[in-house]
């Protein structure tokens, strides 16, 4: 294994340009009439059948900030209709209901991800999805959708979590693993050729400027863990899974199935990135090192 330099600093590569939205407005999405206030369940009307050739997205209410990107998580209100019959399928996450977490990525229907790529926080959009970007040829019988049915979806993007830590880079101590970041924020970790720490050690790699995390908070994080002795990436890395996850912060979180670094996030500000060295334990878990991006408090 390579030896870390005396002072390891978190280095970011050149920032990649913002990707173009994967959907734009079209004749089909422009047919969708949406009424009501942002955050409230919308009233949606459209002529049937809606038969788009591609996924289309029309902005009803303009939000602020940059469009969502691949791997980013949002909390949304979601109204879904059968675009062929006009039947309502599901309306959730509006009004007093908790918004629905949605990830732009491979675990989400392609049409929904494409539609969300033309939205930003505070946006309401109408999206039309052809069968190939929806449930495909098999459809979804439990939802009353055949293989030929399109979808009509209205999103209210109530929260959008940052895709990676955006804080100010900090210097770290001698003997601590070195971290270098890819343009998308994915960390590369070099573990020093030294014995692991005997107790949990935390270094601030980036200092965020958002709200402070408190014990009991549900926090959205991106993280990668490596085996200290072998340098191999641990199963469960969110970067490998394609998107961030939400965890509970606190001393009891790890014992309840949370990651072993959960208690180390208390008092950290959103936008920060931490390097956390966790020693081996009596249960046989090896010494590990984690890089954790704190993306937001739910």
C-alpha cells in the first residue's frame, strides 16, 4: 500500500459542466393542465390518450437553483396518472403528508429520472412518459397499467439535497489517509502503511456552511468505507450504489443497524466532508476508514 504524504489535503478535480436535462417540453407535455398551489395536491387535466414519442417535461412553476443531476436525491410531491385512460394511479407527498424521497438514478423509472432532470428545488413540472421509459412491455397489472400505456406525472420538488459536500477544503494530520476527489465528488482513498488507530478518530476534510447536525436528526449522506489493512472498498458504499442514503445520527444508531460512524456526525455542519477512522471491534469487524459527505438534514 502506498504511504500517505505528511499533510493530506482533499483535492477536487476540475468541476464537470452541468449536464443538459434529459427531457424538454414538447407537444404532449404542453397538453397537461395543472392547477393549484405549489405543495398542495394538484388538479390535473389532459386529453386522452397522451402518446409521447419521448419523455417530455413542461415547467408549471419555476423553482430556484440548478437542475437536479444524476445521483441526486430530492423530496417530492408526486401525482401519477395513466396517460392512456386518464385514471389516477397515485397522489402522495402533498399537503400535510411527508414528501417522497426520489433518487435520480438507475433504481428509479427512466422516465421519472429524465423528468426530474429538468427540475430544481421549488419547481412544479408536468412530465409525460412513453411505455419504454415507464413500465415497459410488461406494464404493471397491480397499478392498472398495460404495456402500451403512457404515464402522466406531476412533481413538486420540495427539497433537493446537494449531490456532494461543497465545504471549504481543510488540511489533515500526518498519518491520516489521503483523499482525492473525482469531479463528481467520488472519493479515492490512500490508506497509510501504518497500524490503524486504536480509537475512533475524526478529521474535517471540508468545512460546510449549512445547519448543524444534532443527535436524533435524519441526515442525508454519501459515504465510502475501506478496509484499513487491505485497502478494499467495503460493501454498502453509497457511491457504488448510485446515490446517497439517509441515516439517523446518535450514539445508539450503530447498535440499531446504522453505520459505525453515525455518532461522529453530531455537531457537524451540512456541506462538510469527514474522514473517520474506526478501529477493529470485538465482533470481528476490521479497522475501517470512511469518507462521509453531509448533504442535508431531512
